C-alpha cells in the first residue's frame, strides 16, 4: 500500500510540473523573449529563432529587427521547434513599430519555405498605408512586390504604439483580429486560400522599417476537431487574452 501511495505521489508531482511549466500550457507555446524561453530544449531565447533577413537581436525581453531596407526583415522559428503552418490554430503577438524607415509595419509571418514561391505577412501597416494587410512576399528574394496586397482593411494606425495581433486559422480561411494596446480584439480581415492553406514555418517580420515584438504565442490545432479534421474555432469573444506584461505609453 505504501508503495502504491508513493507511486501516486510521484506521478502527481510529475504532471504538476508539466502543467505549471512557464511558457507552456496544454496545446500552446509562448515565446516571451526574456532571458529564457521554454521550448523542447529549454534553450536560450535566440536559439529557437532563425533570422532570415535583416538584423535581429533580443533587447530587454523583446525581439528587435533593424535595417530591413527594401526587403522584408523576417525571423522564423527553427525547424527544430517542429511547428508548421499546417499544424497551427492561431498565432498571437504584440508588435511595436519604431517609426523609422520608408514603411512602418509589424507582421506575423507564415508559410515560409524557400521551396514555396510566396511567404505571407499579415498585420498592421502603420505608415502611409494605414491598413491591416495580408501581403505576399517572395520567399527567395524576400521582396514584397509593391502594391500587391491580397486583402486589406483601412484604419487609422500610427507608429510607436503597441498593437495586439491575433491570426486564426479555420480550415483554408484565415481571420485576423487586432487592437491597439490591450483593447478588445476585433476582426479586421479574412481570406480564403484557393489552393488550400500553405505549409511552412511561422515567425515575425517587417518591411522597410525597424520594429520589435513580444509575447509570441502559438496555439496548435484543437483535439476537438470535427470529423473532417478542421479545428474548432471559438468565437472571438471567448478567446482568452492574457499577457505577461503590459505594453503602454512610450513602449516601455
């Protein structure tokens, strides 16, 4: 009997450790860019990410891109993280454009694979465009073909502010939610991929300007999928929003 009680205690402690591990819970994974993140290897934050274009650095718990120039500054999660666009239910982050460069924007990047002709960038363009946009970017050259936008929602957006961005995948349709700061998320745009949802890695990026990112959260396909294999997506007012730190004011 004592042996059985000890075994139960050990198993209970093991599951408690898993559930309470910072940065992970169930089918979510969070990259907060503090000194350490909690991926499979509990590696340093930078070790989970692969800069593809421009200069990337983790500064004060935020992932900062500079000197992206005419090309899209892109950083994606390494293949070792084992995350593909096709496995994801949603991607969420906080983005802050520093107001420099020719354009100002912060993007969620998905479908990155140099074997694909196009990588997708979606998020708030706070410069002259002032719109929430889905843009195709050349996967090899990392150049955005100017004026080529798949879909957009015009709105007054300004630089040097934190924007909360959430991208939800519903089968072959994507739905973008956004808000300034910690305001309630609202739907900004949606798009259906005629050829099906793209595959490839996910990450962050910006075009022609400097930006910073925080609290990158990935939610994987729900186990409560319908018989056709599509993830069940809750209405936006039921999606939980919880951040480790508040982004406000001048961006501190």
